[in-house]
C-alpha cells in the first residue's frame, strides 16, 4: 500500500503519529477507492483515542483551519485538494426509533465492525513502524474482486440499526456495478419498513446518487425487488405490470421507464433530464383506458404527468424551483417531437415546438430519442430517420425565425403607446394575434412587419393610432 500513500499529507501525519505515540489509520472509502482506481479527495482518519487533538496538531503543522464538531467527536480540515475528517475509534449501539447511535470509545476492531460494508471497513496504518499495512478483517478485498456488497456483521442488524444503509447498499451496487450479497438482499426485504425513520432528504440524496450512476436501472431494480421503492416512491411502482383484455396488452411502463432512463444516461449527465426520463410516463396508470377495437390508450398522460410533477417533487423534497419547472416542461412536451416524427412536419408545428420548448429544445430531443425502446429494428430506423427530419426542420426554422427564447417584436407597452390604451383586454388580444401570426408564418418575426400587422389588427377592432409607429 505504500506506493498509494505518496501524497505529502501522509508523511506529515505519520511523523506526528510517531511524535505523539498514537495508532492512526486511513479508513473507509478512500482506501476502497485506491483498490478500485477511483479518484477520491475525501480521507477519513481514525485515531485510537481522541481524534480532535490530533486533528488540531495536524492543522497547526499544515497551518490550516481545523473545524471541530465536539458533539460528534470529529474534526475536519482542507489541505490543497484534499478534505480530511478525523475521529476517535468508536463502537456504536442503536435505539429502535433512531439511526443516531449511542457512541463509546472503542478499538480499531470495534470501529471496523461498525462500518456499513466490508469494502468500506478497510484500514491502512499510518504509524511509521507499520506504514501502509492493510487491515482487512472482513475480506473486503475479496468482495471487491467478486464485485460484491456485503455487511461486516449480520445484515438484518446492520440495516435495522441504520436503515439508510439499505439505500447505500443499492447505491454502491449501482455506482460500482456490483451485486448485493443474497443474504443482504433478503435482509433489506425484511427490514424495508424501517426506512420510515430516515429523513426524506437523506433518502432522496441516495436516490439522486443512484440516478446519477452510469446505469441507474441496476439500482431501481434492487429498489423495486426489495420493496423499498414501494415505500419511498409509490407513483413509480404503479407503472409496473401489464394488463391484457381481449388478447391485447400494453407494454410494462415500469421497465420501459428504466430503459428510457438508461438510454438518456448514455447522452447526458444532467440529473434533471434524468428525472424527466423517470417521470415522462408517470401518469399512464391514471390515464389508462381500453378502447374496444383499438386497444390501450393513455390519452393526456403528458398533461396529467406535468401536473403531478410539483406534488412528487414536494414529496421527495426535491427543489421547487426552475429545476422542477424544467422537468415539468419536459414531461408536458415529451410527445410533441414524436408526433411530429409520425406525421408531415409543417413549419407551423415546428415553430410552436420551438416557441414552447425555448432553450430546452435540445434536451427535449434527447429525451424523445431515449423514449424509443422498441426492439423492432424497422420501427427504430423509421423513428430515427423521422427525428433527423424534425431536427433539420428545427434548425432551419430557428435560423430563419429566431424563435428560441422568443420575445415579441411588438410589446404590450408598444401597443398601449400606439393606440393610447391602458392595460386591458384589447392589448392582450392583439399580443396573442401577433404571436399566432408569427407562429403560423403569416408574418416574419421582425418588428417592422409586426408593427404593420398590429396597426391593421387595431383598426379592425376600431382603434386609432395616436402614437409613433
């Protein structure tokens, strides 16, 4: 391990360890990531004894500020690109109604036992006499080689003590493309209801990390199969299943959604576009109907879904700001490019899509491409060819009409000054007529043409020009 501890911080700590005659170890995620060749800037340091005085001595040596959290028995500091957290070795016990542990001083063995997973229980000595020695009491290295998530102790006890560890197990499995040990999966199933004592913010933080993983469906399949998803996000589990009437069935919208999510992850790392993929069909269960002679329909699921977004964001403690509005817009518009791809593409339809999507048109097109999950190669080719046609039309119309983030060439103030009006119904009518005329291609998106159109429309309803044209 010595070759992995070349950063100057480790030699500085090692000298201080010798001077103070302490036993100090790097432990947890930093050590794990060394073996996985993953970059890590966070280093957890465990001290046999009190971690705070040792952290303060490191801070004095480095001439950096040390933040002390006495209630938690921890201290932290930043050094160049690294963040270090110091804590005394401890053992923990839990009350039934809380994930906050009762903490006592402990040995290194106690500290490793309290870790959530074997791959996070690895420790490396920083004492000069044993510098770089690896302590792996639960065979975490072997588990990494087998790509396995396993708990150091009985998983039922581990997950019951701190139910957030169930989400963390699934998150690590998703991020690392590992599998969760079968006994641990069974423990999550039997302990799932304990998730109720965890704050929604912490649950959603883990959920977002799953969504930001390379292949999020790994995590969602675990969440569904263990019953956790039913508890934390029931609207999504409602997508599951296929109903058949008169021999006609619809696709399983749960697994379709997972495929769309994985597809979108191939093209973007944007969390909110990934959320749009998750929610694009969220209202299908509420709008599902069977029409004899036709089959299954989901009329209006895009409108209903857009209306569901604020409630879901509130429930999951996601931000109720422009991020939510972006997801809502994507859900509302996700069928529009597909409809254009299935029919004759008119300039008017393209203008309207550009007008409504604005700067988010590129994100919308990515979502719509990801929504193609058919296994029929003919249909895939047809949709892709039509999408190319739509995208070319979008490009042509945008270059000509400049409708992205559209601002009217004649404003309400212009109309009031032109006709000597106060704000009111007539102004709104004329503004809408200008917008419709531009979107329909009756007039170009230019001030001179729009002003002439405004005068003509005003005169039609008996208005006279009193201001400058």
